[in-house]
């Protein structure tokens, strides 16, 4: 089967033995809205905050993000199949900066995995994909520390990050953001951190 994403330039590409080739592509708000809308509309993605939105509204959110220098969205593709929505952001330009002491070299990330589909459980799959994205952020972007802020009720996401070597930080309340272009409700979040020397020891 041909890869419909092959013509798009990846910011990161990594081939993993026994897993496949992972490519991290800048999100195309128009072209990728259908795929992303399908994921964020599922009940399991309620913590992503986009349940009930139309495909056009989802595209609009990511078109707005594409115009920012501080927040970036990516479609993660494995062997030509979309497998995750990945976002990076500068913590000092985000509401999370009101809840912890930002250090030079910090970068924030959000990760939404595609549904597992008919195959069901995929042992080792999430770990391999997460390690690839961590390598892109810490090595490819030359950052010192990743911060994540999953909803405190999102037990699966919190556990996944801790399994991948993140250290739990404080539970915080991210303040409501109400701007003309952006609305984010207040969020109770579990912060967690991963330093480069922990992820990639010398």
C-alpha cells in the first residue's frame, strides 16, 4: 500500500527495529482535520477538550495554532498510518508557567494516541512511540526538560508518562483562559517532568 504522507516533509524520522518507521509531520489543519476530528470526538479523548466540535472547528483551532511561534502541532505517522497527535509549546508562553518554575531549556508537550483499532492491545507500542517523540524533542530540538500536564482524572495518561521515566511533580490548577481567539476552561493537572540526562544517560 502506498504511503499518502510520503510527499510531506517530516521534522523527525526514526526507524525502529521490530516496530517500523515513525515520521513526525507538521500538522496540516485542512488536510488532517478529518483524522484529528475522529480522534478528539471519541469519549476516551474527553480530556483533550474538543468533544462536540465539528471538523471545521477543529481545523480552525489548528489553523490558529499554525500561526503561533510558541505552539506547534504535528501528525505522527507510523509506516504511512496516522498514529498520534503531538503538540509542543514553550511553557513561558503558556498558562502552565503560572503553576511551576520554568527553567531554560524546558518544553511542554501534549500527546493524543490514535485508537488501537481492531487489533486491540499493542504491547510495547506506546512505549516505542513515546521514546521516539522524546528523542525528537530532547535531542532533535536540543531541549533539557519536558513538562507534561495531563488532567488529574486521566489516570492512563499519567501512568503512561510515569512508566516512560517522567517524575511526578505537583498537582496544580491551570487557570481559565478567555481570549477572543482562545478559550480554555480551568484544568486540574498533574505535572510531570523528564530531564534529558534521565532519558538519555551518558
